[in-house]
C-alpha cells in the first residue's frame, strides 16, 4: 500500500519545536533504504495518512509532523501510536545499471537524485505540456 519495505513500529509522539510533534524511529533508514541526507517518506500514523521527511535528530532519525496534522487527525503529544512508513521517491534499487553507475560516479548528481519528489519515480507518466 505505501511502497516497498514498509517499516511498522509503535512509538510515543513527543513534543518538538514550534508546536510540532516528533516521532523517533527505531530503525536506521540509511540501512533500510540506502544512505541519504534525509528521507522522503509516506505512510500512516494510526491509520491516518502522513507524508514527510525523516531527518537526523539526537543521534538517531525522526519524523516531524506539523501542528495542523495533529489537529486534523485528532492526534496529540503523548499518544502511543502505530506508525507505518516507506520510502517515497525514486530508489536506486529501481534504476537501470547504467544510470546507477553514473550516479555512483558523480556525488553531486547522486545527492540531487536523492532529493527528488515521489512523483518522479519509475513508471511515472509526465502530463503533456500546454
């Protein structure tokens, strides 16, 4: 439903800066999905759709959600939740060997590739221009 290699876990939502909520991850997304500066993800928290980016925090990785997401989903700081996340965006494992080799040979291109939004993934149909 949310992509390949879904990670499921339970967590307690912690308070973050600016009214945001933070969910600490019990896994290393670099080991699970490949090394990146941050990881675009999609999934669900207690069955409520969430999208965001994982980032390094306090020696681990975390997902931050906005105060608006908390309000709209009737979720609160301190809630014990079930989280399901999977990587969004094109994944290097999905690439043809020659493209993967070209990215491996060019660190700047690799870093850019890793930031691409999910709608540029394999099998995407680009809408026709005007």
